[in-house]
C-alpha cells in the first residue's frame, strides 16, 4: 500500500487521538507519523528486539520504550507495524483500533489497486472474463502485448526464499510479475515479443534454474505455457505450464524444463481416462506379455527408438553384434506379437509403453 495513504490516514485521525501515532514498514522505518519530524527515522531495533507482551489477549501487541506497538501481517511476515505513544491500556486500545482500520483500508486497496493481486486472480481464473478488461483499464494495464506464464516448482527446501530471488531477477514490476501460488510453486508472468521462439523461453527458464541452483542451492523445475496476446488468456497459459510440469513428472522425469508445445503425444495420453488406457493395453498386448519384458530388453527397445529403428546404428551404440540385436528383436516379436522393425508396429509399441508408464505413475494423484 502507498505510504501516502498511510500518511493521509494518520493526518485525518491525529486530532482524534491526542498522542503521537505512526506506522513502520517491514524494515522498521517510520513511513507515516503524526509527528512529521519522525518520518524516515529507522526503528529496526523494534523489529529485532524480543517484544514484551502488553496483552495476553493479543500476542502481536508489545511495548518498547515509551511506545505501544502492534505488528500487522500473516504469520512471521510483517506488512507494517503501528505505534502509539504511551504504555497504558488506553494506548493498547488506540493501537488496536488503528490496526483494524488500516488493515481494512489495505485490504480494499490491494483488491482494487494491486496489479500483482489482479494478475494472480486472472491466472487462477478467479475473475470473470468480462471483468478482466474493466479492471485492466482501471489499473492501466497494456492488453495489447504478448505474455507467457512460466511455473517454477521448487523441489528442495532451503532457508532462502525463492520468491525473493525471483523478485530480484525480474525487477520491472510494470512488465513482469512474480506470484506465489503455494509453498512450492511460483508463477512468472513475463511480457514477451509476439514472435518469441520456444528456445528463447527455454533459455530464460535455464537462467532461472541455474541462478537458483548455482547461487542458492535451490533445485527447481520449470513448466512453460504458450504465448498469449490477451490478459484473459493468461489463465490458459498458466494451466498449460501446470500440465507441462505434471506430464514431465510422468514422461520426462530427468528434464528440468518442460514446454507445453513440446509435449507431443504425451499430452494426449495424459488427457485419456485410465479405463481407456487399460483397454488399449489389453488389446495391444497378449495378457501379461509387456510385464514379461526384462530391463535389458526394455533398454534395447529404448535405444532402438532413439536411433530411428536403425538396426546397424543401434547395435553400434549398444556395443553388440548386429545379429545379436536382430535376435533380441525377434524375441520381442515372439513375446508381444509386434515387430519393431515395421514402422506401424513400432508406433503402437511406443505409445503402449508411454501409456504403461502413465498408468504406473498413478495419474489420479496429479
């Protein structure tokens, strides 16, 4: 909330309360006060000191020196601290009333004027499509630019805040927005060019991951949604980034960056009902045939696909004789009824393996 609003409130109420009243920001600096000479004064010691409880009914109320303070914020996070001159019960009542009033004003201000809060509501689909443009006009948002949503999923838990790091990485608050989704997910709404390429977005995601891991030892993965050219479509890009991460957990477990546009057939499989997937596997394979393939055989199949069904190239990569590989392929054909050297059979087998992997990952938990 603007310091000017704090000061306006204090100015309006100072004649009602015949004491010095004021507000500290999260750094302990006086940002508004009925005594103008105190504005700008640092009271960091107030935040650093272990507060002496002034009331058993209010743990956020404490006294230091000749002032009664009240911390306003959620949990350990401090939004601002109110103070009133005096340590008597009347000072405690004053500071309590001031807190209720300012928190109500802050809530209204954040809802009406906070651009980050607006963007969060847009990507979370918590605002009606018809209201998006009205609110955007009120907040003076440029609706005619392209944006992408990148979803950063923090895997490792460290004391350093990934949110604060990302805020410093993208300081332009008018173009880029860092939004906390939950304890492990942070969304980056990035203004981009209309013709931006996927590799550029992947490079951006790589720089984020490298910064988090290289400097702060935070392991993270990034899902990238498609580019959208309107605010109302940001929810779509955000959902795509979520799907990219979820599909990546199943099919690309070793990838740190997953782009929705590169999901290919994995995206289709992810959207299929599990009952349909079970039916497909039963129709493609003889009962139990896919389970009878050992790890060595599955590894051979993987390499065969990676080398575009080329027998000679695959045998070279596996360091086996060509005839040995042909024998293995014949064995697979005997077990499953599919000859991987035939393109149509190879496609069916590839899809079936992905479907099997999808079912083994228990998609109901995503």
